[in-house]
């Protein structure tokens, strides 16, 4: 699909101004999404690239998440330090970004030299992503399609990415299975989300939605947050193993984000009490 998209109507992220691509599919009947979630992101889709808008903290986390993904892939490749600093080793890897939204992570990963397919269930978000990517001719290996993970026809990706998405889906277990299904054996899978803890409720809901009023109220549902051990168990059940879990320590007051180790000495899970990113590998 990715090669067909590039050679067809979605080259350079598509001809968004001409309407939906023939590769796009209707997503409202998919088991992984709900109409309320699609409507929620449709309302805010025009703000995806507004660094002070409702997706402000996704912009803040994006560089940190991208650095983690690149560093993890380099470690798996067992490259000499000098070679890891370059880009030759990562060029051409096939990546699918599920729940790509307006394309924040997709563009960052494409700029590393990887071939990226951004996928989102919300038509409005895909249109924004395509339009934004068209502004940069260097993003020739980036394409977008409206779909869900389970509806996507292509398989065998080298890297599967889904960032801040699982806490919005209707069926987390089914969603994780669909992510693993998209990966080739041995491929890397990266998922970031929010832990179900009191700290996460403060950092991800109370402060941004009710105190700072940066994120629309009701964006997040604490009950849908996923603990790292729960996510690892889901992955294990569908044929993938967790390799690393790091905290994404978000400072909403100063608009900063940094990585943190999961454990601090004997203190278990202290670094992943709010946002975190997990790296996994599909078993052979």
C-alpha cells in the first residue's frame, strides 16, 4: 500500500485539496473507535500544528518521543557510536504511525530518513496532516491514509508507532493486537500513553484541562488510562515482548518533557507514574 500511495494520489502526502483519496476508508464502523472520540478530534483538527493550542503538550513530548525511538532502534542495531550518529542505518525503514493525528510524529520520523505511513481514523486530521506535509518537499517518503489499524491492508512494517492513542480507543486489547499484526516478525513497536495513577490524573487532566485550560475539558478519561504492566500483558498475549519502558516526565507549567528510568533503585515504577513510552518487539 505504501508504495502504491506514493506513486499515486498521495505522493508527497497526497492531494488533500482534491478530497479523500481512494486509499481512505470509512472508519466510523470500526471496532476500535467511537463516534464521540472521532468528533472530539474533528473539532480540534485545525489546531494540530498550533504549538499553543489544545495539542501543545504533544508538541512538547514529540521531540523526546522521537529521540527515544531513534535511540532504541540504534541500540537494537548494535551500531558503533559514531555510526549511530548518522542516518544511513535508519534510511528506508518502513514505519506506520497509527493514530497519527495531524502528523507531528510522522513528520519527525520521516525526517530521520524512514519511509512513513501516517494513519488516522479522523478524516479532518488526515487532511491537516497532508496539507502540512505538502509545504516541505523534503518529506517525499511520507504519506497519509484515513483508516484504523485493523482496516489497514498492508502488513510487514519494520516499525509500528502509536503515541497517545490507546487511551482513546474502544477496545484496548483488540487495538494492541492490530498493532502487532501490522509488524513483521522481529519488528519494533512503540506505544506511549498515560498510567492510571493519581499523579497522571493531576498532570494529564487536572492541570492542562481545568487549571491551565490549554486542553479541552473531557479530552481524557482517567478510567481509560493504561498501566505499564497491563500494556505489557496485552503485548505478551498477542505475540510481542516488552523491551523497555521509560517515563515521559511532562512539566505542564514550564512546557518541558524529559525521559526518566522506570525504576529508581528499589523504588519500582517511580519514573512511569504519569506519561510513559514502551518499546516492544514482535516475536519471531
